[in-house]
């Protein structure tokens, strides 16, 4: 992100939404609003979540660590990728 813009992210709510995606066994998980929004920011973020699904991640802390790495106060922020 440039110094002109900052994302304001509710880290706990985002972690909850991403954890719900990762632990949902139904294919309909891809229709969740969080997935649509993450795709708008950077589709690679969804790819990481899909890897977590394949890996069988079931620990909320793993998802929280990912969220804090990408969106936390010390992060560079998620960069928007134009296709």
C-alpha cells in the first residue's frame, strides 16, 4: 500500500470469518462474503485459505497468525493485484 491509503481491518471479525471458511466442509463456503471481498483485494489471499482447507487446518490460531501477518499493524498490507 502507498502512504496515501490504509485498510482498516477488524482483525478478530476477519479471523472469525476466515476460520469459518477454513473449517466449513461444504463447497458453498466459496460463496461467503469474506471470500468475495478477499478476491477483490488480492485473490492470492483466498489461495492461501484454500491451502489451509486442503491441509486440514482446524486451529483458529493458525488463521489468526495469517490475518495478523497480512493485515496486522506491522504488515505492509494486502496489495491489490490487477488482472
